[in-house]
C-alpha cells in the first residue's frame, strides 16, 4: 500500500490506499472538478459548504446510478424468466 500525492483545489494531500495510483488520482480529479463546479456557481461559498454540496452531488449521482442498475437488473431478470417460460 503506497502513498499517492493528489491535489484538490490547490491543496496537496498524501493518500494511502489499496487502489492503484491511477485510480486514486482519477477520484481526486473528479472531486476537484465537482468542487470547482460548486465554486463557479457560488464564488463566495465557504470551503466546508462547498465540500458538503459536492459530496451531496456525488452521492446523488451514485444513488441515481444504483437505481438505474437495479431497474436494469430487474428488467433483465423479468425477460430471462419470460424466455425461460417459453422453454417449459
């Protein structure tokens, strides 16, 4: 488990984790992008509030994708069951 140097909003961090360096850097770049979006829309926002809003936006994306995945899985299962019924 190595250490990876990242930069988010001009702040340098040393991150340790099991993921690859490339993966950690991609995550950091994504978080940095989301924070910059918040600051672009609200230039006078405090760093804490910007971090919370960015976290909520990322959580919203995650939950929407999970919901879409669950619906797709249910759809596939229903179609598989319908096809299986044709062979009975």
